[in-house]
C-alpha cells in the first residue's frame, strides 16, 4: 500500500470537512490575491486550492502558518487541530530521514575503521577505544542511536535513553524531552525542549556521561 504524504492527507481531510459555504469563503478570500481569477476557476475543490497554494509557495512542509490563518479567516478554527496533527507527522517523517542519514554516516565510519582487511569493532574494554579515545567512541555510539527509546554500551556501562514528544505551543507544536539512565548506578539525567528526538537523546546522554565522570563512576 502506497504511503500518502502528510500534506496530501491533510488536504483530503480538510476537503471532507469544509462545506459549500466554507469553500465560497475560501475562494473569496484568496481570489485575485494569492490565486488569480483564471486559476481559481480551474480549481474544483478546497483540496485543489490548497495544492495550488503549495505550488505557489504559500504552504510548505516547513511552514503551515498560512493554512492556519486561512482556517481562522473562514471561521473554521477547530480544523487547525488537523493541521497540528499534520505538523507532527511531518516532524516524524523528517526524523526518519535524519535517522537514515545517521545510519549512512555510521556505515561510512565503520568503513573508515577497516584495518588490514578486517573491520575493527568499538568495544568498552580497550582495543580500539585506546586508539580512538573515549570522546570519539561516544560520538560513534551516538551515531548509532535508533528510535526514541533504547540503550548503548559505553565504557563497560549500559546507558538507557527514553525520548518522548509533547505538544508545546501553536507556533512550536512538537518538542522532545529525554531521560538517560546509567543502569548500574541508577543515575539519571533529563533534558527538555529539543526540535528532534535525536537531538534530545544525544544531549541527554552526553550530560549523563559528564555527570558520571564528575562522580568518578567512569574515568575521565
């Protein structure tokens, strides 16, 4: 089954919820301003109007503010909820793309660790750790983070992370908080308000590791 782009899905949802009076208000609002009279005559329904606005640059994956303004102007503010849900879906899609990019960087880094025809593996008990250094090892491990919840092995310790998205405001609907925990010592750290789950997890894990170092739980 083909995956429907979040914006196309949103346009179809709005199309089904806007009545004839709403469509008339929509056309009056935009005709001869954002959309020419001639072009508007060729648009059969609200979904087609939204698609035209997207092509003209008034609506984009990164900015749905104009669409929210339209819904307020035609007195259908409750439908802004649909727009907010779309923004969350778009954010998840971007996170997936970023994860795929990180995985590619991870693979490229692994290729750089090839020595004598054999790939070295980062361990927490010496080996390549001594040649790369603990900081480089942490960078490597953070590149391999997958999803909003998981764990990494660092310097012989298991560190779990749990990232959650939450609604923040209409201008910034989705932000991410993360809790990272050193399992053995049950030491936890939390950081809030990041644009992506990936950024939240990385920053929180780094904060936890710095705290463990300050307590001499792990070596500097």
